[in-house]
C-alpha cells in the first residue's frame, strides 16, 4: 500500500484505467485518490468509485503528494497553472503525448517530473508503458512512477530521446495489431468461417502468441519455426506475407508514426 495521496487531473479512459489498476493492485485505497475533471459524468464515476473529487486543480494540488496529469496535450499548461503555488507535491507524472519533461518543468518549478507513454491495453491491465525522468527526478521518483504504472501492465524506463520511437511502436501499436486481427478474421470469412468465430480465433491467436513470447521467452523467429513445417500450410502463408512486404510495411508504419510524433512535439 502506497503512503500519501494521489491526485489525477483528467479522469478519461487512460486516467480511470490507471486508477482502476491501482485499486485492483491495492497500491492505493480508493479514498487516497483525488480526482479533478471538468466532465460531470467522469466526476460522478469518480465519486461512485469512492475517490475524493475536487472542484479545482488548485484544490486538488493542495491535497495530493503525487500528481498525474492525464489531459490532452493542449491542456497541460492549464493544469500546471492550476498547480502553481501548491506546496507538498513530491512528483508530477504526465501521460500527455508529445509534451517533453522540459516543457512540463517550465511550469512545475522544482517539482520532479516523470513523463510516461502508456498505451490503451492499460485499460485491461495489459499495458506497455515507458517512463522517462526529468532533470530533477531521481531513482526514488522513477520507482514511484513504475509502481503506479505497473499496476496497469509492463513499465520500463528509457531516456526521453526514445519517446518518439516508443510512441510509434507501443503507443500506436494496438491499432496495428487490431488491423492485423481484423484482416486475419476477414481471411477466415473469405474461406467460409462465420464472422464471429473468425474474429475470436484471430484475436485469441494473437493473444496466445504474445503470451508465449513474453512468458516462455520464446523468440519470434523460434515461434515461427515451431509452426512452420517443410512444404506445409504455414510456409505458404508466410510466402504470401513476404510477397506483400508484410514485415517492411509494419516497420515503415512504426517509423512513420514515430516521425509524426517527433513533428508534433517540435
């Protein structure tokens, strides 16, 4: 159980997912989490969850040891302005895409800043999050941020220079995987499978493969070899993927998203 209180500015999909993970993992008690959001529906959801809700960012800042900024990038400076003058804040964690630690620090004073890039599977406890520390953040601050984000899945630390690549890979990655699952299901339908069954089989196949790679530490190439027999069905499918430049197209997708992230952040 974490000590102190956690304030979260923005209780949308990602903000509420982080809170849900923290409660389920018993990192925080519901009453130790303070919430601010302009949306009355989201505030009602926070109240229902047993969280302490505030009518202003300044009020929340004065009651929280750690602040998570979970708003859209364009609203970050407004959030920081609301925190100006609040004493007792030990750490600010931002999940706003494209906003550097330096930009956040410019409005945070001497408060240590951690920038994180989560992805949407955080909503089901299977997220992939990268943590980058600002100039005033030390190991203890990274440890706190990791404890919070690990409640929603995997969390690793990398230098901030890698954040654009992370955005292109794990940040945007769920969309690539969803597209592949949809395409696999379409292929099953083309060959006569019922739509619902094809979709379940495709999604479960991706899920099971990922579990084997992560939990059994099986390299993707070894995983491929386990399924591919000489002259069999799988090698025919792989040949079709290679003819369509599947691997290079996926690589180009990651690169394109990463470059766009860099462009947006400049």
